[in-house]
């Protein structure tokens, strides 16, 4: 890949991901990282950032794209396949029926997103086992951390954010969130500047979930004072980082 000068937003993404990965010892020599790429801004930007970080790291690291299409449009991942092929990035792409099933009689009680995400997560774990991957990287960012933190308080009555680095199966697999300290606004700008071929999620539940609703309310609350949003974001970033460092 040719070396191209990075913009401010792109540098911010690359540097913040690098800082978190280093501070929390997210990956070491020989790590085989599967990146769950949905086709949205967050995961596609994470993929681009990890490809850049791999060039900077002093040790070898393997990266592989995992795309589990929820089944509303079985062709929409074509730009990702092409993008990976042009860069020589290994990818597993499969079309499932998880999205339609989550909206069917099979799932009469739960929310479609909960059911669909659960099936996709299960499949991603299976793929990690199948390919001998040591890490599964998810594209969550600071905005997701803030939403999750408040959703857990409002809905579940507990104080809990999103872990940066979580072991599964006795430590055989680590679920990592390298972009957790990056704000979505930087990821969106960086993705646009990199011209990443992001596509829209055509699922009927996209944007009309309880999470989306709570997100809008939190955004409104953070308008109460100048700089409130920054303060909330910084407080939760520090909280989550400290928690991860304590548990290392
Ligand atoms: S928005 Fe649709 S595709 Fe995304 S998790 Fe929810 S049900 Fe699945």
C-alpha cells in the first residue's frame, strides 16, 4: 500500500487506536486478528486503521476480515470483497438469514437487534475458532461506550460500559475494541477522506431501535452546557481505560 499523508482526523484515529492497543497490551507478536466488518463506518474505519498500524508495529500481526451479511441484501458486501482483494486482505464473507429470522415468528419476544446480534456474534466466534484466530476486533467507539453505559443504567440498573479487551473460552480468544477511545465524528471524517466504500444497512430496524432512541436523548442531555459532551466522553474514556488497566 503506498504511503499517503494522513489528515488530522485520520491521524487521530490511527494514533488513538495505537495508544489503546499499546497501553492495554491488546496484541503481541503472532496475534491473528479477525475484524468484524459490517460495512458501516465504524468497522470499515477500524479495518483501515489496523492495516496502517500493522505497518508501524515492530512485530508481525495477521489480519483477516470477517463479514456476516444479515441477509437483507445478499449482494451489498460486493464493495468490501473488491476492496479487500485489491489490498490482498484475507476475508471470509458469508450471507446468512439472521436479520429476517430476527424479524420473524421465531423471535416473538425479544428485540430483532438483540436476536440478530446474538446470532451474528455466535457465528463470528465460530469463525474465529475455524480460522485459529486469537482476537476478534469490533469497531465500537466512544459514542457506543457512552450509549451503552447509560443504557445499562437506565435499562439494567447497573454501571457497566464496554470492555476494551475481554477474554473468552479461557483466554483462547480475546474480544478487543481498539477504537473505543475514538470519537465517531473522527471516524466518520476519516472514512470519508479515505473514500471507504461504506454501504447503507437496509434492515427495517436500522435507526429505529431503543438504542437509537436513547442515543438521541443522551445527545439532547449533553447540550445542557458548553463542553458537556466532551466532559462526559472524557470521563467515560478514563473510567473504561482505568478499569481495563486494573484488570490486566
Ligand atoms: S439493525 Fe437489523 S441487521 Fe442490524 S442488528 Fe438490528 S436487526 Fe440486525
